C-alpha cells in the first residue's frame, strides 16, 4: 500500500462531502454491525475481513485490537504494519488516512469533524485527518479533524492535537505543543503485532 505521505499536502484543508443514497446506508449499517458485535470477536482476520467488506482499506500485518469503534469505514485507509490499540475511536467521517508502521495506543480518539457553533443549523464540518508513517500516538491521545501528524512524530499520552504536527516532532499537553524532537534514523522498524485473541 502506498505510504500516506504521498497524499497531496492540501488534503487536510478540504471539506469532505457527506455520502448519499446506498453508499451512506451501507456505511452506517457496517459501522453499526462492527461496533455492536464484530469488534468483540477475538480474531484479527474476522474483524478486518468485515471492515474490508465494508470498504475500509487495510494494509498487511495490521493489528487492530478489540473494542475499537469505527465510524464511516469506507472513508478510512490504514497502511501496512500498523498497531491500533484497545478501545480506540476512528472517526472516518471526513476521511482518515493512516500511514505505514503507525502505532495508535489504546483509548486514543481520532475525530472526523466538528459542528459550526454559530450556524443556526449546527452544520457539520468534516475534514480529512492524516497520520503519516512511523507516527506514534500514546495512550488517550486525541487528534482533531483536519490535522496532519507528520512522519515519525510522537503525540504524548493524553495530549489534544488541534494543529498540524511537523515531522519528527514530539508534542504533549492540552492543547498539544512541541516538547521535543525525534531522531529520523529511529524510524526504521517494522511492526508485526497481531497477538492471538486480542
């Protein structure tokens, strides 16, 4: 699968249209079935097979652990050798692109959009989120819609990311701010984590 970093740099600035008709029905039914039943099945192949049938693009050797909730699976792409921990939330409403060798720790939240609080109709604003290769989101990290997490970046535990994170930058806090740098040469590993029954 092509690395996510090959997506156009402007992908985070475009609004994603809401699907209509049968595509919308299929997406919502698939998400409901997955979140209510399939996410608890203790076999990676069955869970990922269901999501692939729902239109989600999942690369090779991906470990998505039990309890993760998925919204709009047809708008989500995950690269090769990724780990998604227990009980994460993947909001694909605006499009979610996860690169290769990305580690998203348990209980992390990737938000797919927000509402315009000054609009009388409370209109939803949906923006694509991009997590580039070798990024690590530590436990309970929250990434808001429309954000790009750069290659090799680290988001500290409990951080709330509201702006793009440059490559190889370590951020932490609420809202997240740079607190360190990562060595680019450290990003040479390849995950292969699919523990049995998880």
